[in-house]
C-alpha cells in the first residue's frame, strides 16, 4: 500500500465513528434513561418525569441531526442469495 492512500478494501468498510452531534443526541437519551431509572428505583416520580423529558429532548435532537443516516458500514453486497448467509 502506498503511504497516504487507503487500500480499496479499507475504503469500502466505511466508519462506525459517527458525528459529534449524533453522540450528543445519544448521550442525552442515555442520561434521561439513567435519571428515569434511578427515579423508578427510588420511587421518586418527579425524577421519572424529568428523566423522561430529557429522553424526549434527546430523541428530538436525534431526529433533527438525522442520526440514522450517520454511519455507513459497507457497500451493498451484490450476488448473494438468501441461502448464502453462512
């Protein structure tokens, strides 16, 4: 491989890293889930609703940032039949 150039195999793999905005949305949702979970175990309904609200804010951020289209793993595979999944 020539220095500074990616191999053809490496170019087709894509990236699992994601964007910083996607990580922010996921972090907000995880934080909301953690707060709501703690509120459930502590029988504190105020914390449950606050955690639920934080989760909804994270979900809205995820929709705005379009995190579903963030990561491309590899190119579509052509020529594989359903039986070739082994």
